[in-house]
C-alpha cells in the first residue's frame, strides 16, 4: 500500500532533492528542481574561487545523484520481482519492462527441451576398457568405477578421451 504524502513525492528528482536538502548541501528550499538540474548539467568557470566551489559542489551532486539512481533502480528491480506497485509512473513503467524481461527469460528457459538421452550423448562417450581401471572422479565430480578389463562403459567425454590417449580404453 502506498501512502499519498504530497504532490511532489512521485517525482524521483523531488525525492533526490529532499534527501539532498537534508544533507545541507543545497541551500535553497524552493519548490522547483532548477537548482538541482543546474548542479547536474551546468559547467562552471574555474577561474574564480566561487567557480571552483560551484564545480566541486556540482561534482559532488553528480556522484550523489548517481548513487541515488542506483539505489532507486535496485529498489525498482526488487519490487518488480515481488510484483509491488511503485510510487510513480516512470518507475512503474520500468518495473513493467523488467517484469516483461523476467517473464521472457523464464519462458525461454522453460521452452528449452533437451531430453536426458540427448544430453547424455553430447556429454558422455562409450569406451571399451583394455585394462582394469580403479575408481576415479569424473569431470562432472561424480565417482566412476572401479571397472574391469573388457567392460564397455559410458563416462564423461573428457575422461573418455584421457583414457583413450593413455591407451587404457579404445573407442
């Protein structure tokens, strides 16, 4: 449930402005965001002390604004996953787009259909052993063996290639 606390609460720039005012960095308590926009977008003449101070304040504001945007975006992502409605139209549109991407991702994963036999044929290889093989851990971190000479076994492809190269098995 969203509380309606005023007409400016929906605008992310106003939310940032209010947080910035709390820090004491912004001297104006006016109701528009021109002062914030000026700090974020203007360039300042560094020839004077006042210009250097304004530039430093501008750079600080840019860093704070970037951090604010990252924090808000993380919140949007979290709330999108939880399917919670957000406080303003822009963030609701972003949330909807994120939900659509998540659904597309989920649907693409679910539509991939590889049967266990196809997966096994691609990853495993059958070999005939030309000597006894003690128990070993395969590349898939599973235990295989021990095996006796003459057995035909199916093991991970990489392990099969090693046994063939070492003349312990044949194709």
